[in-house]
């Protein structure tokens, strides 16, 4: 049973930073890409960032490019999301996601992901 557990959310002022972590268990972490998505109040869940299995390629949603950075530590079965220059529009529940298949996927497509964490709340005050 694959489990994903996020941590690191909280309340931060506009312009501040947070780092989210997601630790995976239940399968060989290093064989799979990983993604982060978010759902803001009243909005659909949207793609934030993804990283390939070995960490050599990263992908970002347009709204976070240049501000967020995704990375992974395969020895620790953990993927990170460093969020900088946060603004109130970044307020959302952030979800870690693991895909169904190994190898290359359409990283921004939620349908590619079978496993989801419980989410962690990020609130940015103005």
C-alpha cells in the first residue's frame, strides 16, 4: 500500500517562504516521478510542480515558475517543494502525488497520478 505523507504547511506572510515535504512508503520511491498539486478555496485542483524519477528534470505550473523549486532525495524517499515569494494567491491545500506508472508521464495531468497524500494547508497573509 503506497502512502504519501505531507508536512511543512502553515501560515506565512506575503513575501515569505515555506518548504513542504512528502515522504513516501510502500513501493520503490526512486522508480517514480512525483508531483505537487494544490486546491485553493472555490477552485479546481491545479498542477504546481513535478520531478522525474532521478531528479534530473523538473516541471512547473505557470503561476509558480521562478518562485517554487521541487527536489527529491531518493535515499530518504522524500520529495520537497520550496516555495519562495509567496503571495495570498498561493493559499491552498497542497497535495503530494505519485503516478500509477514508472517512467515518463504527462506530469501536469492529474489523471496520471494514482496515489495522493492527505494534503497540507498553506495560508499566505497579505
